[in-house]
């Protein structure tokens, strides 16, 4: 796990993909078989295994094996 939780603003628009395994009966043979059912959902903070602040970007490594490089958005200066 990352030492500090990542800010949620860096996770916006990123997707976590995985699969669940269901045991079903095969219609042809009558045997029980495992079927994978893919899913995707918005990336959550606990899906991030590690992250590094690179200055202008943030690099994320997620539990589904993906590596993302996200640009930091420039904040508006208060006048």
C-alpha cells in the first residue's frame, strides 16, 4: 500500500477492470464450470497500490496491474 492516500482528484476518469468467477452448469455436458464475468468501475483510493509525485505528473500503480501517468492540473491563482 502507498504510505499516504492519494488525492481523489487524480483518480477522476480512471477505470478499474476486473472479473468475477461464477460457477454455472454447462448446458451441453451438464458439468459445473467456472465462467468469468468482466466488470469495470471507477477507480477508488484503495485500488491504488503505490503512487509517486513526479512534479508535473503523478504516476499510479493499481491493483489490476495498470500504470497510469496523470498530469497535475494547474490551479488558478487567487488575485
